[in-house]
């Protein structure tokens, strides 16, 4: 008897159709997807009406996407999938700086700046000195490490969200370490902000009783010859949302000190060392 | 310690965020979705690049959707999800006529026609007499059963796919049974056709080594007072695609006889009885 579709045999009915000569990795991923998707439908006994709601949700999520808006990434972020994909692909030895999500506001090509200089140009917010060392796993300084840094302004917006309102490259810069592996720059103490929540994902969060906020953080991409790229943030530990980041980006090791200094130059100081793992480990 | 996200605890990290007072069914569905989605990502060790491909695929699938095109339903259909949802929501006693997918080409409001009349108006195809009885589970005829029927034309297109080319309501009609429960009408022997395959789902099928064809079938929606609605097709058993329907719609009990008769009136005859289950069972 041919392999017609039945409720009990639904996974095999679908996966048996996959051609013999296809890409083996595609076969692995798609047959697993079908297995888990069918298990989900069976576990919750999904109704026809719920299926229609799911189709409608996915359609609206796709239709709101544009050059400036990626609602499927927001969906992945808010369901913890983005962090999970990052985690399983960036397992690092204890002590090494952990990754977190890149986020949608990185812009390539930010200006290279002198060590110690200020990246905040809109005169808003509480100034903060970010400083520390880039080292290998044994504490040796890493020379020629490139730190690409960015944060929101004191009103919770990145420069690219407010073109013409914020100065170009506001709260962004690139710094390169010398032989001592040290870095330092002056920005602002970042503030928490909501992810875009006027679309399907925002409505999903609301229905789930979740807020759309991310705790305050400074973004870093740290690269150095011979070391694995680190894409991460440092977080402000006393932020109201530190234990409820809408995209699950917080890791314990990424919560940085923000010390009040009021030293005439800056109000805050946030020391943090980046510890890199060798490439290819 | 707060419940920060970790690879090992990823499901709990996400599901622990769900609010206390939300709709309990939404909680059940969404926490199960997160559990299965994370299990899938972990099982296949999804790479960052594959995640990006998935985001891109979903985005393109959403963006091709329009009033005339529902690519997410095609995706659901081709992954067997539509048939699975139908199956778990329409379990019926042995002997009762089984459901299959509705498909995107049903149009409400087709003309009511006299029993025995012809619904094919474009002069194409091999004429076929469809006839049989609508009964309850005990073989008693069902009066006032309404049969809403539709099929493609001999070139594999539904009338709504070719407005201005096919006559309006070509190969569609509504018939109502009398006390004998009998129905009959003349259409054409349907032909196989591909689902829309010029979009992301078509490319997915190609990459999976699958074809986009559906075996030839006549659509029926059968309703009657006191009985559960049946949404189904009857299939042409010797169709080349009968064991490989792109949307998994074929069930063994829905393969109908198509007998060559050449009786001067029609070339084919396809007898099929619809056996209804009482409402609410």
C-alpha cells in the first residue's frame, strides 16, 4: 500500500518524500523541522482556528518587514531562538568573554577614534568612561585588537533611528589597542529602551504578558588577529529590566560595574576586560 | 541568582517570562512552541548562516503573500501541517467519509443547479458523471444535504485563476439532495496540476527533490442539518501523482472509481457515496 498520509504516520509521510540526491545537511535540517513541527501540532492539539491565526500572524510578520524593519528577527529574538543559535555556535572556555545578540543597530564603517576620546556628540546623557584590557585566556594583552562600539543615546534611540536629529555616528566609534591591550573611550551610561513593538511581535509580547524592554547596554564587537570574534554587550546591572531582557541577551558575566566617579571629566566609569579565545577552537 | 539565559536552560528562560494572568490556552500553545522550536535548533545544531537563511526564507514567504497568493498556507500544506491539523480535528468513526484539505480555490456562492446538470462550460476535457448517495453511518439517505463541488478545467486551472478566459463558475456548482439522498452532476474528469511554485515554497520543494503536483481530484464540501461538515476531494486513482501529492491530501478511502462508460452522454463515470457523522461527535 502506498504511503498515504495518516495522523499517526504524518512525519514519515512527509519525510519519505525527500529526494535521494539532495544536500545531506538540508535533509537533516528539514526532516528534523518536520518532526518537531508535527510533534508541536500534536502536543497542543492545534485547532483549525489556531492554525488560521498562525498563518495570519506569520503573514503579517512578513509583510511589515522592510529595509529598516526585520520582524522575523524580532520574533526569533523574543522567543529566545537568536540567543540559542548564538550560544550553540559560540561555546567558549570558562573565563572567556561570552557573546550575545548583535542586534539590528550595528553600522559598519564607524570612524576610527583616538583611545580615550569621546563618542557622544548630542550633549545628552550622563558621561561614562569605558575602559579595560583585551587579553588572551592567560591574561596576556592583545595588541591590534579592534573594538567597534555603539550604544543608544540618553533618550533610548540609536543614531540610525533618528537621522537628522542625532549627529552622524553619535555614540559610535572604533578603537584599536596598542601593545598594552588597553582601551578607553567616553560615552554615556546607556539607557533601557523597547524593541519595536508596534507590529505583530509587540502584540504577541502583550498577549504573553511580557514587556518589550531591553536593559541598558553598550555594544562591542571585538576582533583581533588569531582570535575568535566576540559580539557582545556590557550591561548596566541595576537596570530595572536586567532580569527580563525582552530578547534574553543578558548573561551573568556581561553585567559590568558602573561606578559613580564624578571626577570632573565623567560621571560614571565602567571597567570591563575582554578575554579572547584563539581562532578555531 | 536571576534566571539568565543559558543554552542548557533556554526553554525555561523563555517560558518563565510568560505572565501569570494570560489566556491559559495561549500559554499552553506558546510554551509548547518554544519547547519544540528550541529542541529543533539544538537537535540540528543550527548554524548562524542557516538561521539567516531561515529568516530570509520566512521574510520572502511573507512578502510574496497577497490577496491572491498565500505562501504560508502553501508552506504549511507542503510540510504536511495542514493535513495534520485537519486530521487531529476531524477524527471520525470507521466508514465515515474522511476530510482532506480545503485548498485555496473554493469560492462561496456558486450557483445552485438541478440534479444531473452539467457544470463544465468551456467545452474542454473528458466529460464525467459524478453520482452517488449521501447517507448516515447506518446507510440511511440524508435529505437536504448540500454538495458544493468544484474542480480545475482540462488544462489544470480553476476558473478563478483565469478570469475572462474561463466562463464564470466553470466547473463549479451546488446541489441539494432529496429524500433518496442521491446526487449526480456532469463535470470533467479532473487533471493533475502544480501548486504555485514560482516562489519560496517552490524553491524549497526543488531543493528537497520534490515535485509541486497534486493528483487529479474533484472537490466537495458536504453539509446537512444535524451532521458534521465534510470538506474533501475524490481522487483519480490512476493519476501519476496519486502517491506523491505535494500537499499530502490523498487518503486511501478518497480514491474514487473513474470508469470509462462512453455512453453517448459522458465518457467517464465516478460513483462515490458520502457517509456523514452526526454533529458534535
